[in-house]
C-alpha cells in the first residue's frame, strides 16, 4: 500500500511540475537529492559500523548477557505470558539493548525474531497476543541512551556539538516509553474487564 502512495505522490508531483513548467527544477532536485543521500549514507556507515562493532565486543565480552540479566526481572513483569528462559525473551532483551544504544539497524532483525517467537507462543494464530502488542509499544517508544543515527547525521552536517542531542533524546524516549507502557496497560485492563 505504501508503494502505491509513493508512486501516486511522484506521478502527481511530476504532472504538477510539467503543468507549471518547473520540470528543470524537479530534475535538479532529483540529482542533488540523490547526491546528498549517498553522502549522508556514507557518513552514517562509519558511525553505525563503530557502534555495531562496540555491540559485538559487548556481546563477546558477556556485557550484553549481564545487561539482559539485569533487565530480565523488569521485562518479565511486562511479559508475564513469556517464560523467562524462552527464546522470545532473549530476542526481546537484545532488541531493547540495541535500541538503548540507538542501533535501530541491529534492533530490527532482533525485533522480527522476537515477534516470530511470540507468534509461536500464541499458537501461530494470525492475531496479536498481549505480549506482541506490548512488545510493539515498547519497541516503538524505546528508551535511547545514545542516538547514534542522529549524532551521525549531525556530524555529517558539521554540527558544532553533535552529541548535545543525547540528554533531550534520553528524556523524550523515557517519557515516550512510560506513556507507551501505560497506554498498553490501560487498554489491556479495559479489555480484560469487558471480557
């Protein structure tokens, strides 16, 4: 569906530019945008490679396992239907830790694996379980300690202080995570009272 929306917007934009006689500006914007996108991607790769390498070192040194053990009691309360030693719990914790360090690219495959395991716990049904909804809410509003992608973009555009975004991001993501959990719990308890 999203592909159709993008294609429709592109066609409408090109037709509008053709009617108004601004096709030259559209062509210039296409080429300059493509060049800027490549430059931005190359700038992001260096930061992401660094933090993914740090994540790998943390994994090999056992730091991730220690962080997972630290967070496990809290996460078990959020996901009471998931047994503490189930593979889904490991993927959920790994996803949350990757998001904590702003590594959305690393967190995405872990999130997909977590959802696959949660679907197995749900008996393979085609509707979301309570745990799947909770995980989606937490993953979407995850706490971010180090927003690596934003820092990389700010560095790429020569920000004087690219890391000054850390504290506001931390505050905003803590608030969004708390709100996400509260809203999730509100609708869960409201639904359970009706049921």
